């Protein structure tokens, strides 16, 4: 089987989805080939001739090789200004490469002019007119090489982000035109969200042979004729280890669970889509991680869980993985204990991402977050004393929030600014199937049958324009908050943030 991670996604770590599938397939004796087409396509794009007509672009082209090399060494991350310049210059070249094709491309995003990944008709057009895709010269050569070398009887695409959709469908169109008998299967986070919509009607019949929601290991085994049931199978990164990601060493992504152990937050896609919480026992996690660290020799371990469980945090504090690590966690009583946080730090934890969402208790209660601000305050203080960085996520514009609550969030963040290392600010999007949407006046947010979100009339008039105005004119301009925001790594954000800790 051929498993492909398509463009465009942040090119800083190996694709965990196809590695997990490879572990199950190889564990059952079924060979597979992993292709990080995202990173390969970026290299192709940067190698193309580019006429630089301004000083900035000329400098970026002249320093490209040095900047790419610097991003792969730890020294660059000790100089935030130099890091920023390197990423901005590389990204400049990517943007310029997209202009002749009417594409808005960055190191983290992709959008074709006049084409929406929220519309199935546009994606089908991408498949029909695959030769118009900016990466056509890359995949029209690379895909036949892979087919001729490995003779796959099934091709799988891991489609997780809207930024991957256009090129994924262009590559599928190429496969169907060149190898009409070769079955195509597509899974990943974006596909899971599509299929979870009760209104879903498959518009891709005849183009895509199989669409898979959720973990795809069992589905692939059945498609390949295996009678094995899915058992413990750690991810396999063979075929990806020597790929030159834009990071100072190999980042090992690892998921100890799927779903979320809390799974009560209003408007959360995990809850709306009905994704169950499926954790692995901590002992199994530690055994797999220990083996993977020995095999891959990573610079950093990235836990992909929606929230690392308290039980796993305790296990990690007792049995360190032997490498620096980070991931999402929920503020809880355990993390208010300074001694426990120090044990985590000694076990390699360099950063925890915390989904605070709001600094107003009423808003948190309305969202059923299950946390109180006093506990958050003590968690932030304990993590700071232990030397663990924090990446705090805030969400503005939920139905329970208006300007007074947003001001309380501003006050909470400014009061705890010394314990907040990084910030992520987002404006609320209502999931299209959220039960809460039934109590609001809703309307189309993005035009298209594949849209995942719906717009709504805010019950207190706190519309998106007002939220943006508050963020731009007040929140981001607060001196303490502005200082935090300036630390955020450009484009790579939380994926590179641990290297600055």
C-alpha cells in the first residue's frame, strides 16, 4: 500500500497519521510505503527558478540554503530575531511561487483563487483539471515513480486540513487518469468531520473508492484482505526518518489516545462528532514511547492527545521517556502541585498547552469546561515555579461572552502574564451540527456543502467584527499581552515553541 501525506501542512514534523497506519499494516505483515508529499512538494517549489524583483525577495533567494540549514540546527532557536527572519524569508519565496498560479501559499496554508475546499464541486474540478495544480510538475513525475517501484494495490491519502484538500484531489485525479484500476482510499481528520455530518451525502462516488472516518487501521486491513484484528501496534516511521523537516532534529509525534477524556465542552468538535475516548494503558504508552525514542532518536516528543490524561502524566513523572516532550493538558488539581510539576519537568516536560478559552468563570461554566479560574491560577503558578513553559489557548466570541467578559479575560491574562509563555487567540466558530445551534439564529458561514461551521446571530450582539475590533485595539495592545504575543514563533507557533523554552 502507498500512504501519502499531501500538501500543504506545516513541514516541521513527520505525519503521525500515516505512521500509525503503517504500524498496523506492517505489524500484520503487510508492506507499505510512506510518502511525505508535503515536504517533497515544498522542496520542489523552493527549487524552481524564481525571478526576484525586489530587495526582500532577492535576499530571501540568496539566503535560502543557509536559512533552511539554520532551521535544522538548535543554535537558531537561541536567537528569536534571527529565527523570525529565516522563517519570513523562506515563506516569502513560497508566497512568490504561488502568484503565477493565482495561489495564496505559505509554509502552513494553501488557497487557490476562486476555488473553495468547502465546495465538493470545486474539489471535483481540482480532480478533473489536475494539470493546473501548482504541484503538477512534482506529482506527475513522483507518483509514477512510486507506482513503478512499489506496485501498490491500494493508495491512501491522509486528508486532515482544508489546506490539503485542493492538491489531494488533484493527485487523486491524476491517479484516476493514469491508473484507473488502482483503488483510492481517503481518511484523516477532515474526512472524519465530513462523514460525521448527519446531512452528509457522498459527492465523490466514482472518484474515491473508500472514505474512512476515525482511526483507519481496521478498515485498511480489511481492504487489503487481512483477517487480522487490530491489536497493539505502535506507529512506524520507517521511510520518514531521513526526511529533512524544518526543525532542529526529528520531532516524534505520538498519540496515546483518541478523543478526549473530558468530552463535555460545548461546541467542541470531538463532542459534536461523537468521537469516543479511546486511551491506551499508560504502561503500553511508556513501552511504545521508550522503543520509539530508541529507534528514532528524536530531538523532541510531541504528544498529540486532545489532553494528556492525569494517569499518563503520573506515569511519565515516574518513568521519563528520556527526551524533552510537550502536549495538551487540562488544568486540574494534580497540576496545582508544585512538586508534581517539578517531577514532570525532571521527566522532560518542557511545555504544556492549556485550553483556557476564557478568563471569565461564567463563560467557562456555560461552555462546561469543568475548570475554575482559581485552579487555573494555581496551575499556572506551579508550572512556572517548576520551569515548564505554557502555551495558553483563548477563544473569543462564544454565545455566553460579550465585551465585559472579554475584558475579564484580558485582566486575567495580564495578571498572570509572568506565568504565560505563549498565547493562541481564536475567534469562535460554531460547528455546523452543534446541539447549541438549535437555540440560536444561524446562517451560512462558508458557502459550500462541505462547510464544517455555521454563522449565528450572537444573543448579546458580540459579533465577529466586534470581537476582532476588541482583539486588535485592546487585547493585543496591552503591554503585558503584547510582550507574550511577540514570543510566538512565526507560522510554526506551538510546533516550534518548545525549542525556545
